[in-house]
């Protein structure tokens, strides 16, 4: 098992990826890791994100539970989306 620390390893330096800022007009990726809670949230979240934050589109991706994502998936998400919600550590 591999544990990844999502914190910036250099908190006094600028992050490698710039902050998203406003979500209005952006495409958001929703990576469902197969857990029931992610599926339930996913079925309800798209309308809320569009209405409340002006998200233009939500693209849903399925990631296998308890394994690494398929080759190329994260690159695809990065190409297609400006931000993402990722299910992890359920």
C-alpha cells in the first residue's frame, strides 16, 4: 500500500500548480473511486455545482477501487478539466 501526502512539501514556496480561482465557466472532473459514498455524492453534485458555482461542465471518471488509475487517466483529466474532485481515503 502506498500513502501519499497531499500537503505541499515546501509550504514557503509557491505551489507547482496555480490555484484554480473562480470555478465559473470551468470544467470539473469528478473521479469516482467506486465507493458507495462517492457514487451517491456524484449523482447529486452536478446540479449544485452548476447552480452555485457556475461550473460549465462536470465530467465523471471511474477509477478502480484500491488500485492505481489506468495509464493515462490522470493526464486525460488534466487535459479536459481545470479542477477535480477526487475520492480518496474513504
